[in-house]
């Protein structure tokens, strides 16, 4: 079991943003700016850079203190994103102490004050929360469709398709069985566009050799499916931070409702700002940036 040095600087929140080859530097900067504007606690920002185009370094040059953790070779999406993020998560727990880690995709945005407030309150009541966000329902209260990851997990653990990826699937079987004992619903996950992770979970993942496990690169699963299954296998809970006035307002493609409705519903972390009806990403970002600028100009407190 690896040991972590406890004499490390403390930050309330570590923010990890994965950067891919198609990422827009202006949009990444806007996402960073949105967090900085609404956050009032100590933080550290890490760019998990899989672009191999120097995008992370270019962004960090404008933000003193922002760190870049590049991949040695392109990892890509899905399980590859698990590897990219795991390297950044590993760097965070090897170098810092923190209360929570916030993963933000480049098309996620912070739109409300102190977005970590609710997860800190929930962790006080339940220290076994591992991952929290848009879960288990979508914005409109309907259960996420988990058939796709469910089928792939079952294929790799209970059918002849095990032999397509025997090394990865053998390790998956052991973790899957343990997750089931801990109440895991096959295929369930906290939505991956934005979510919080606890330091306790990340330390457990590190000590279990799961930050990263490179054999998982061959799994036909998304990073949110993998991390959620791993969390349950280690005895941690997945937490709802999306309903009844809680801060997450996320959908897979585009915004779940209009920008105005998200503010009306007092959401703090949203995904995806790529579009809403006829609005494109630049227009949506401008809408929320104008709100930040207006509040700064007239010193208007935000919710």
C-alpha cells in the first residue's frame, strides 16, 4: 500500500479540468473564470492535458498557480479519459490536502456562489460519500438510462465477451462483485460532465492501485461509469446533488433548460453549455459572463 505524506498544503477545493485536442482555449479560460469568480474558498486548479498540442500550457501561462499534468501519449475519451483524470487525481493527493475535488468538463460552467457548499454539508452528515453530482435522475426527474454501461459491464463479467479483454475484465469482475455487495446497481453512475469527489475516496483509489489502472484502458466504458463502479466497490456512496434546489443542473448534450431557468432554479454547476435551442456555446457563455460582469460592476451579491 502506498503511503501519502500528510505534511502538504491544504486547499478547500481542487479543480480538475480535462483538456483534449479539440478544446477551445477561450472556452477553457471562461470555465476557469467562472469558478474563480464564484468561489470564496481556497483552491488549486489542475489541467489534465491529453491534447498533445500544448493547450494546457498555453492556458496555464495566463493563470499563475494553475498546474498542467500531461499524458505521455494520447489517451482519448471513454476509458482513456479515466486514465487522463486518474493521473491528475493522483497528482492532487500526492501533493495536497483538500476537502473536495471538483471535476469540470470544458463545456461545464459555474454560475452560483460557493458551488462546493452543499457537498461539504453532505460530507459532514455522511463521510462515506465518494462522488456527488447529477444522480440518479436527470434534470426533469427521470432516471438516467443506464442500459448502455449496464450491458457492457455484463458483457465483460458474465458472457463469452470476457475473452475480448481478459486482463481488464478479470479485474473488473472482482471489483464488480464487491460493488454489488455494497449495493451497486449495475451501470449506475454520477453523470460525468461535472462532479465532486471526496479526498477519502481518492486516497482509497490511490492505495488500491487504481489511480490509474492502465489495463482499464481497454474497457468499453466511460470514465464516469468506471469511477462510480470503483467508488461502490471500495464502500463509498454516490450522492444526489441535483434535485430539490441542489446545485447541479446537467444534461449530456446541451443545457437541460434555458439559462434563465437554471438561474431561477438556483443551480450552481451546469453542463453542457454547447447549445440551448438556437443559442450556441459562445452565446451561452456570453450570457453568463455578462451576468458576472454586471454583478462585479454594481457589487451585486449573487445567490
